[in-house]
């Protein structure tokens, strides 16, 4: 019998590459299943999730508010900013009020970074001067003057100084201060609800096994991830991976789930989100 083919969308980034190392290299068993890895930026994956196109996908937690009727959250695969997270950078230091008045380059309106920005500024998108750029073009947008402030995600959080920029705010740090030390929920893995619960559980166990394999074979998994490490050597890539693939990634735990509830509820309370989704985790 032919194995069941499943599409698996994730970002072309060191942390996702690290997470799925065991799966991509067929180093863990996947009986009866075959995974087709689709590498696209998170905004594209968010948009595809709204159309229900992929079987399994990384999505922004912000985007889950729009796809909760179609997808369930997998218990593993989280990216959580534990005292750190998306940053606002500029050519000179700016206050919160100054940032609100400047032209801001963002990596997409469905990213968790953008919802965090709206919550930090307490302003809806329509009141902000926004420039939407691919996440790896944010630095160029700020340096060229297309934008005055950049909202950076991924490895830019570690490399912005190399670009001659300064940090105006760390939104993950701000969220933790506001929310009793809870991490800022940024991304997660979801699975399409068209699959029956028993299959969702099998797939969930395989993805968790891939993450655990990478954590137990860290050197090899980091080496694999380097091909997606833009402007980073091995040490910096290893540092970045450690920020976003850790105990939160193996399982959200109650603190992680509570942080997601608060994040989406805050967005709904401020009317930045159209609904307050019921969280549905594969168990």
C-alpha cells in the first residue's frame, strides 16, 4: 500500500530546519505516512492556511484566529519568545509615541509580531503608516528610507546591530512584563481538521519525535540548519535555534496555552481580531 502523502509547510529558517531535521532526513520512522516539505515565508503560509491548502503547517498564532475553524493546534512546534521576541529597530532610538507616527516596515499583517505591535501601540492597522516587506527585506527598507522603523523577526533579532540599526523596543520583553512573565506566543504548528483525530494524534507524535531527535542530536541538526542561516555563522545559528526550539517547542504546557489565550483575547478585546477562537489542541 502506498504511504499517505501529507503536505507540511514551514519557513526556510534555521529553527524550522532544525526542528524538522529528523523528518526531512528520514531519520525517524513514519509508518504509512510520507511528508512533502513545502518551504515558504510565514506570511505566505498564513495566507495558505486561510484557504485550508496544506495538511500541516507552521502558522503565526495571530493567524490562528482566522483558521481555528479549519485547523487544530498541534501540541509541539511552538515558537515562544521567553523574555525576548520581535523587535522594532530604526536608525536612531525612538519612543513609543514616535514609533507610532513613523512609517513602519512589517513582515505581514497576519504575523504575531504585527499583532504584538498593535497591542504595544494600542492602535489598529488603519491608524498606522505601514510598508509590507518580506521579513528578510526589512533591514533594507529601513536603511534605504522606504521605512523609518522596522519590525524584525527571525534572526534579525540577533543581527540588527551589524546593519547599523538600534533597537527601539523588544515586544517579547514587553509582553512578559505585562503578562506575569508569560512568553510571547509567536508561531505554532497546525493540522487540518479534515483528518480524523486518530491520524492527527499519529502525526503529532511523529512531529514531536522529530523535534526531540534534533534536540538530542543538536550538533548534526544545527549543521543541517546552516543552509538557511542568513548572515549567521554556526555559533549564532546555534544561539538562534536555542531561542526558538526548546522545552516550549516540545510541548506548550499550561503556561504556553494560557499565553496564547491571553494574546488572542487581547487582540479581540482591542478589536484587532474579528473573533476569539476556541483553542483546540491535538492531545
